C-alpha cells in the first residue's frame, strides 16, 4: 500500500513542483459564446472541514441587477497540487460570468513523505462544500444571500483537483484523495476538469497502461486538456476520457496550451512552453468549461449545440472529441401528432495529434 501511495504522490507532487440525456431542441441561429454577465464580484470566507479546520476560500459570482431574481448554480473548483487559489482568479472570474457561483478553496493535506502540510485536494471537500452552501445561501452577511440554487451543483478543477473530481463522481477511493469510499450527492449534476487523469487503481501508477474507469452514471463530464501539457501528457487525458462510461462527455483540446494554461501565469520553469498566449488559454478554458456546465447543469440547448456540434468550428484554438446522448422531440406543426419519440446516440470524434 505504501508503494501505491508513493507512486501517486510522487507523480502529483512532481507536477506540483514543476508548476510551483440532454434534449435536442431548437437553438438560436445567431448564438455567440459570450458571457451572460458583464460584471463579477468576489469575497473571501472559510469552509469548515470535517477534521475541525477551515479552508480559506474565495467565492466568485455574477453581479445581478436589483430586478434579477436568478437562482444560480454553484461550482466547486478543486485546485492543483501546491497551486494557491489566488492563481485561479482570472479563470474563476470568467467562469462566473457564464452564470455560476464559483467556489475556490485552499485545502491542505499532511503529506508524510514531505513531513508537512501541502496544498492538495481530496473528496471530503465535496461534502464540506455541499454543507457550506446550504448555510451560506441563508447567510444575511453574504453578498449573494438567496442567490444559490443548492440543488444544481457542479465540480471543476485542475490537475490533481480534476482527479479528485473524477474520483468523487466515479465512487472510487484512491488513497491520496480520500480516506473512505465516497458516495456522490445527487445534487452534483456535472463535472468539467482541466489537465487531469486517473491512475491505475491496482498499482497507483499514473503512467500505467491501465486507468481507472469512471462510472459516472447520470453525471456528464468534460475533460479539457492543453495540447502541450508536459505534466500530464494528452494521451493520458484521452485514455481517461475513453473510460468515462456514460455520455454526454467531451474531450476538448486547447492547442498550444500547457499544464498551467488555466492559471493566471505560466511557470517559467516548465520545459513545455506554451505557444498560446496565457490570457487566451485561460479565457478559452473558462469559456468551454462554462458552456459545458450550462449545457448539462442547466440543459441550455444553445450551449449544448456549441459544445457538441459547432464550437470547435468557430474556435481556432480548440478541437473536440465528444459523445452525446440525445432524445429527439416530435416535429409537430398545425396540430400534427408525433409518431414516436426515440433515443439515439450521436458520436463525433475528431482526433488530434499531440
């Protein structure tokens, strides 16, 4: 068991130090993938842990007008190993502008191999997050009191954070990420992760040919991956995607982005240099993340069409492999009765070279 823990830990800590059934409906012909809100805000708070400590947390949100009564879905963003929450502020602001409250905690674990606490996410944060937002929605001191839809939640994350999200969705318990089997709440409606993978469960080896399947059942998943990711090679991300069992699912390659494309700044020590400007990479990742979650958490047909059909034709920096499960609606006009409703699978695969 210690050998397994060491293999997983060494790989993620190495990356850390390197980084130091959707319905098909009519869609708007003139849809453009622009943010829904022009202004976002942020405030800081603490999320209680089950172990009695607190996670310092930044919460990003769309600024609503006084007449706007929207009840917003909430996304938990799980950080990469040893990457402070502040380095995700650009991404989180953009993601919030697509109509989400984005919760970004700093979570420490004690790592025996290092003899110290280390920024590293784990599945217990998901339950802590759910408990926290139920209380925060009725907190009169919160700037977004009564703005949450606490039944429409999603997971997002980077690198090790994505692995934790996939672990939580799939119900597996990888030693580095959880202490006991995890039962995902039905409130979690989707997940979208950047630069991540799952390891071989039997050995803990992140470079093994075998990867843990993700038994996601009702939870749609998007994996977004930088084409120049040196910490987690894109082939590993693709393999993880292939083993996500249930559609809808998407694998979104951002050409020219590296492992830190989601962060405010790249790590100059990373030998895999990006060829896509950092601000463009971050905006691209946040946009596709936001639209995938709008498509799946909110069942937004225009966002669904962009992610699964048209978006990569409009975005020169993105290529998409996707699988969608849709239910056609009857084409009824002037009272003509539909003759049937049937389910079909649409599979679009656009393979790109790494």
